[in-house]
């Protein structure tokens, strides 16, 4: 199986139900399917399908504990997205703000 690419990650993150599942795992990592289903307005099958997509995008890792399958958030792909797609735009903005600060304070660049 090939590792997920950015498209897989963006597609997985595009769905609000999957983002909600990631938020729930961020709040309490290592939940079972039953725990993740609790309080959601989705069928168990729908949650399982969303989790499979998150697993395929490497955003969720699983581990068997007895008869249960525990789900864990994997933040590494999201960090990679932030590094590649967000941070590079942030650097330019920060450079402009630093130059503005220098100008307002009368400092030489």
C-alpha cells in the first residue's frame, strides 16, 4: 500500500464529520468505535467508514486491545500540511510586519 499523499489528507479533512472525529480523538485519544459513536448523530457503520478514510490518510492509527480496536490521532500528516502549505505564507507576513515595525520605530533595515 502506498503512503498517503497530500490529496488523500486534504480529502479526508474536507469532511466535517471526519474533522469532528479527529477533534474527539484530540480531546481523548485511544477511543474505541463505541466510544467514538457515543453522542454522534451517525450510525456505527458511518463512523467506521469515516475512520477507515482517516486511517487510509494516515490521520488515525489503530491498535487492538483484546477484542476492541483503539483509535489514536496521528498529528504528523497535519503538521506536514502546516509546514508545506501554511508556514511558507506565514513567513512572508511576519517579514512584512517586522519591516513595518522597523519603519515605525525609525530603525534602519
